[in-house]
C-alpha cells in the first residue's frame, strides 16, 4: 500500500526530534507540506535541512511554546501564514514526567496539563472550524500506554494522557459527521532522545539500554520512531478514511490493555 498525502498541509508539534521528527519526515515523504513546531530554532533548522534533503519536500519551522494560550495562537497564526490552511494536526508536544503521587506539586501538575492537555485543546479548537468547513481533516493525538493502564508513580503524565484520550473521543464524535477524523496513537517503548540522555547519564552504551528495555516487551525489542510514524501516516492519508475515535497502541504488545 502506497500512502499519499499529496497537497495536504500538516502541523506537527514537538516536531524537531524523536517521534515528531519521524512523523514529519513520513508526511513529507508522502507528499505533504509540513510545519514542525518546537521551542529551539536551531534544532528546528537542523531537522528542516535533514528532512528536505531526504524527501525533497517543503518543511516550515515554527519556534514556539504551545504550553500557553498565547503560544498556541502564535504557532497557529504562523502555520496559516506559511501554508494557508491546516489539513492535518499532530499533537505530539510533551515530555515524560512521573513521580510518587504525594511528591507531585501543584506547579508540576499545572505544567504537565498545560503542555500535554491544554495545548491539544487549544490547537484543536483552532483547527476544527477550517477542517469542518472543508469537510476534510485529520487530528492525531500522541499519547502513551499509561493513558489506558496508569502505573503506580505514573502521575502526572498518565493522568494528562488519559484526559487526552477522552478529548480524542469527544472530538472524534463531533468531527466525524464533517469528515474530520480524530484518533490517538499510544507510545510504549520507542527509541528516542530521552533514552539517549538516560544512557549518557548512567554512563552506558545506548545499545545496552535499548537491549535491556526490549527484554520487557513481547517482541523482544523496543520500537523505532519510523515504525510509529508509519501508523501516523496511515491515519493522516486517505487510506485511513474510515478510522475515527480509536486509541491505537504502537507498542510491540507492551500494554495490557487493547
């Protein structure tokens, strides 16, 4: 199956590294024009150059902070100025933050909700009118398997992500009559920069860290960002035209909840 996104305009938050970068490259390789959003312009510029060299597509960079209302509006305005419209929105911005419940402060709770939940709420609210008016749109919320099976010491991330799953279902029901299809993809163990940083902190080769992590998974290995991106590309293309309101694990069988 060849996945095509020719002529589509996509925004990917958290698009400069890891899963977001892989999704942006997959979209670009399928013919989409893509705006990648992150906080650091220098990293965005490096990613833009690498993706354009690999795909020959057009990548726009938007440096911004989606954890605030003003930041979301500024990012949206920049995306519209660059591309004219947004057909596909991928809410991927976020980080992994977890601790014993009683140790999580109000400030940490608020910061987590602002970045992982309210950013999606605000950007979806900006995206919906145009998508419903054109009778075509795709929104993909990147969550994790903790949204379905919250582990001990999983707060605040598991709670924010569970709320994101509920948001996905609400939006899917409202968007489906207008051909605006909203789904979530749930990360398990995927190769990313956070694990590279962890390996460096522990003074271990990243290959050793990945191998140890893989032992916990039914498939015996952790996933690659490109494998995750392939599912996002399917949902964003016309091939995914009858998929709405689903929460899909891309986790090698890691989650105990389907």
